[in-house]
C-alpha cells in the first residue's frame, strides 16, 4: 500500500513523456537531489511526470524517499517551495546503495511527539488560524510529517511537528 503512489507515478510517467517539461524544475530537482547525494550524475536520475511550476517558485525539496531492493533504485518524492507552487513530482535514482538516505530511526534529533498523545493542531489559511484537538498516530521530531486523527475520529490528516512539539496542518488524507 505504501508504494501505491510510486506505482501510479510510474504509470503516469510512462504516458506523460510527450508533455512539455520545465527546464527550471528539472534543474531545481537535480540540485535538490545533489544537496543530499553530491556525486549524483544526470544519467542516474529519471524524473517522472515533471510538473510546470507556478511563478512564485523558488526551489524543489525531496520530501520522501523509499528504496526498492528488487529494482535497486531509490524512489523520491519532490515538492516545490512554496508549497502549492506545483503538484508533487517523482524521481527514480539508480543506486543500489541502501545507505544513501538516512532512515528516520538513524536521526540524532529527539522525538517531540509520541503516538497516542493528545495535541492541538493549528491550520493557517491566510489571516485565519484554526485550532483542532487531535490524537497523534505516529511519533516524530522537529520537521517530521506525521499522521494525526481528529478527536471525533472522522478525519486523518498529515501535520508537521515544529521545534516545540506543536503541530501544523499540512494536508488531509
């Protein structure tokens, strides 16, 4: 189930090769990957379904990684900054080295939020801020995206953990 977005991206990527790709996005995506893996060549990276970013586009960040041992490739999820400047894109990095990207458990940062904890999550929409009671479904440290469930149990969302252990709404699942 976890690999479903990558499978969909692979299928979509196979049919979208005739769409025009934005050179600016390609360059920014390669720079984002090289910030993490400096010795990456252009031939090792394959961008799938490259989006066309909106004008206030500044950079691209790698937001999710997964290693596929069967194919010997890394699957990367790329997002534009600011958030919403483009739809997420996916890339394949051909490297059988499983240690390229650190696992979450290998991080040195401390866990600020634990699964099962009751917290307040804030969501900002322009000048409007909404706060909601949530239960954390995952543990996480500063900067991590974790799943949370609203107290009434109807909706599961993704929230970002800040430096103080507070939660900020990212998206609904």
